[in-house]
């Protein structure tokens, strides 16, 4: 007893010493937390300050945002654990089968992620208080727990919100819901610089924040991961356990421990009389969330949702007449964060045991996925796998049988050494299963996000899912370098991917004149399909150093170009044929602002700047009606709700601009602005929506369930494609589209129905309600309507969804460069 008392006394003295030696956030910042918002640089300063004062806190900078703000994590534990941080890391990866060596048995690793949505801003404030509480009052938990804190995943979005709020808030703050400080302007602080939702980007890793975070996350693979959020002002607090559906790879232990964690939180919330709820809304299915992605890598992944969001500011009166303050929100998030560390510390050994079991499990139905396609698409898949440190190889040859993604039934292929093989027999095999499986097992159709995402569909690849292990080997892939051919008549390049579109865009920006063919041809024994690029020397006499410019761009982008000696082809159209047209260096504009989906706009903006690398002029709906559109050749209307913007005069102005040669690309809900309107062919397709008396008498509780018959929750449909139309150049006669809504449109009477769903349209993966599926039969997917000398290009489904639906992107490039390119603009 005496030794225990001395140990306890020593611990108390240590805690007291720390409390005196390190300032609280209030003391450091000069104001009580919750009385104002803290800008990102101040948060960074506080973490640096604490790390400089204490030996049991260390920082690691892991990157920068698009706007140059710092991304960092803090490691918080006992000094003994911090001194052997690398040993703990490697031992944990040994548990996962990634490293060889001693295994971790007794250290729990807890990762707390804050502010993935910039305007859910209480969490970063809470991270500072949580850090201080851990080092000053909860050090006993740190003896067997390593806490990794990412104080702000989305600094650009957070500062966008905080800076706006500081500009408009009243003093003192106004808690009336109608006050300006509770109504963010477009696009709000939720997304990052490119207006992406970073909480849906974990698996796809399209954003720099995610890409840099995954490098450090995969160094650790924590046992617990918490994503701190905020929700509407009238929902008090949500914590684990999560709602159904749970993906089938989630273990009973992962489910059960979520409940244990939730009960531990409830103990503290009950004591304070705080309201909360569990097991509703937030399921564990879609793989790209901050709770599901860690779960599929062995963690207990959880979302905690505090009432507030961008509406709450420093304080707001909710619909129950209760004032919700930032101080309250910080207290709640701090409590659940500390409670998570506490229960993890108490269960450290069990967490390690179950973590090992997760990675040792090999129960996937499909043991290997064999992928075939053009090199660019395979390279994109490999790039994604590399980001997740997932292993892959190449087939050894031989025949493989299994589920054929294109046929949607059993099939087989004779493999070659160019076919990619990804196996579930590897440490991250469960993640492989989740990302590649052709049809996820869905136990509940009410989900929070899309229900289909199979990578072969998203990347447009032929694929076989095999129930047997397919042997694979490593292969060194070397890039072919192009060499100048000064005596050639032209250079020819095939058209298959977005990389080819980037190549075209770079040539145009360098003043190179480029042609494309609308018909297949054969030249000097090689076959070229529609869309192939032809760079004729005679078109570019004005340009000095022609060969060097073309070859340098081709090699920089790893494009294979072939010199040909004559424009007289073996078969098809000669290079001077009317079927071989010059590509315009089109001037492209896009609408942003009120009425425009910030997510859809961001996807297109990001695509132009990071993949296509082609100029894009951003207009805003607040002034676009006053702009002379004749200075642009292409106008993109992202998914959105344009009722307030497209009044009659504005609609007529757009129609006149199209008639004079403009191309208007409408995506998603933007089509509704033209459907059934005078002067446009587009017509809505209505289903059989007759309501029977039985349907009208559904119980209140049943109506939400019945409503799902009218919903499509992100499911994959196989569409037919007219590959002879320029909008579809580079595609095969089918395309897997990710359908996000039930809107359907009739075929164009006198236009071009380039992509469409046929007689028996059914999802090949994911959920679609029975009523809305009927409406999809014989409906438009992609179409072109000619008006005068211009075109309306309709894209019913979003071809760039979250930038991970890679196979759709070439449709947009085709719309910009090829579609209705009958007149060359000088």
C-alpha cells in the first residue's frame, strides 16, 4: 500500500508540475476558448508551443494545403513512449503483417481527426483543449496509449469560414437564426480549396490534403480513429455505435467495441444532462469516409457529430428555444475525445489482439482481381493503389475465370503479362475486397451515401473477379521516349484517355495546330480509331522548333506519337479529308456562385487545373448575365439549381449565343433549366407514379421506407454508347455510369443520343428503388442538340463525380475539343 501511495503522490506531483509549466489554450491565446474563433495559424502556434514545453508531445509536419497552410499531427503519450516512437510504430505494423519483427501487445494507438469540414469549426477548438487536458490532467492514460491528434484536416476551408464570420458577426454575437452571421455565402467553409468534401475523399485520394495525410496514416494504422464533425443545430450530439448498414468485412469486435465506447461517452453525458443519440443516420458502408476507411484497415472508425455546423457561429437559438454556444460545442467534443482515450487505455491489450486478427483474416469470396485496359487507365489504378500501399503485380499468362464485370455474369479471359492482378491475399486484403468487389452486400437500402463504387467500373476496365488465387509477378515498366522525325509529313497519336486530352491541350496552348479524325484510318500499317490526333507539319510552318515542341510535350506526358511520311493513308480518310478537322483552341468558361453546386463546380475546376491543365475562366451567377458571352466558345453549367439565374431574358440570351456557334455543356440538375422549354428538344421522362389508396394510407413510420422506391443511391448502370459521335471518341460501345438521382429524359427527336439506357435498364451494382428504375428504361445519358451553328450538350449523369469516376472524364474533354467542331476559329 505504501508503494502505491508513493506512486500516486508522484503522479500528482508530475501532473501539478505540468499544469504549471504549460499554458492552457485560454492563457496562450489571450481569450477563453469559445468566445471567438481561432485562426489556423494560431492553432499551429499553440501546438508548437506545447511541444516546445513538454517532452511527451512531439509534432510532425506532413504537408501543405493548396493555399499553403500547414498540415501537422501531434504525438501525445508518456515520455517513455515518445522516446521509442519508431519502435512502437514498427511493432504495430508487424501486427498488421506489413513489417517483420516484434509485435505490439500493450500500446493502444488512438488517432483523433478534427475539422475535415471547415465550417464545422468547434472541433479544432476542442482539439486544443483535449491536448491540454491530456498533458495536464490525464497523463495516467498515456502510459499505455499513444494519441495522434490532427488538429485541422481542412485549414483552407476552416479559415474561409472563420475569416468570413469575423467580418460579419455582431458584438456581442447575435443568436437569432435570421442574423447574417448564421448564413454563410456560397460556397461556404465546408470544402477545401477546390471545393471538395474531404470526408468523401479518403479512398479516392484526389486532393492534396488526403494524399499527404495517407502517407502518414499508413505509417501508423491506428486502432481507433475518430472523425469530429458538426450537424444541424437541432440535433444535439451523435456518437457510436453507428447505424446499419455495416459492410460485411466489419468484424463483430469492431461493432461491439463501438458500443462500449458509446456507453463510456453516455456515462459522461448523462452526468451533465447533455442530450445525445446513437445508431442512426451514419452507417459504415461507403469506403471513403473518415470512419469507414480506417475501419476497413482494422481500426474502430467513428464519426462524432456535434450540433452547430456553419450556422451556429458563437451562439444560436435552435428550434427548441435553447441557445447553443461555441463553448458548449467545445465541451462536448472534448468530452468524447477524452472518453475515447480513456476506454482505449483500459482496453489496450484487447485492441492489439483484435487488430492482429483483422489483418490475419482471409475470408474474401474473390481472391484475385484481374484488370485489363489501355495503359493510361491501368496506370491510374496503380497510382491509386500506390497511395494506399496496396500490393499488385502482373499476370503470368494462362486462363482465368470468374465474375466478368462487363458481362455482369461469369466469364473468363486469357491473361497476358500486361494484365494487372490485385489479390486479397495481402495485409490490406480487406480493403482490396471493399474497393474491387462487383456488388457489395447491402443489408439495408437506407444509406448515407452511394452504394456502388467498384474500381473496374469507375476506371472503365475489363475485369475478372476470380475465386481462385491468380499468380502474379513484378514487372519493370519503362516509358518509351519519342524521337523527332524532321522529314515526316505528320505525327499521329491515339486518343484513349484524359492524358491524351492533356497532350492536346498543351499542344494548343503552344500554338500547335492539331487535327483529329472523325473516321478510323490505317497509315503505314498501323490502325487509328476515331479521335486520333494528327499534327501536320504543313499546318505549323509558322512555328519555329516545331519538332522539338511536339516531342518535348509528348515525352513529358509519356505520350506515344508516330511519325508518318505521307498524308495518303492505306485505308480510311486522308489527312486532308473533310473528316479530318482542325481542333479549336477553345475559350472555356464555367458558372459558379449561387444556384451552382459547389461540389460539381469544384470537380470541374479541379479537373481543368490538375489533370487537363487547360485555361478555364470562372464566371459568377451574380454578374454572368451582364457578360458578353461571344468572348467564349464553351460554357459549362455544373450541376445546380438555376431557376433564379435563368430568367426568360437570360435563357433567350444563352440560346442566341448557342445559335451563333457557342457550345453549352449542361450537367446533372442543370438540364432541368432546359427541359420542356420552348426552343429546346430536351424532354423530361415521367414514370408511372399513380398513387393507390394503399400507398396513401402508409403509416408515418413506413413512409420513409416506402420513399426509397423513388431513390437511386449512387448505383452503377451499364449504358450503350454511339462510338461514331465525337462526344464518345475513345470509348467502347458501353459505359458504366454512376447514377446519383432518378431524373430521366426522353431521347432527343432530332439530336444525337450518344449515350443511353436501353429497354432493360437495371443497376449492375448498388441500390436503385423499384419505381425509379422503370423510369430509366430508354432514357438519355449523353446527348447533343444542334441549335443554329452551336450545340447544347446534355450530360444527365455527372462524368466527374468526386473526381474518382475516372472513366467519365474523357466525355467532358470530347465535348470541349471535338463535338461540333465543323468550323475552325481563327
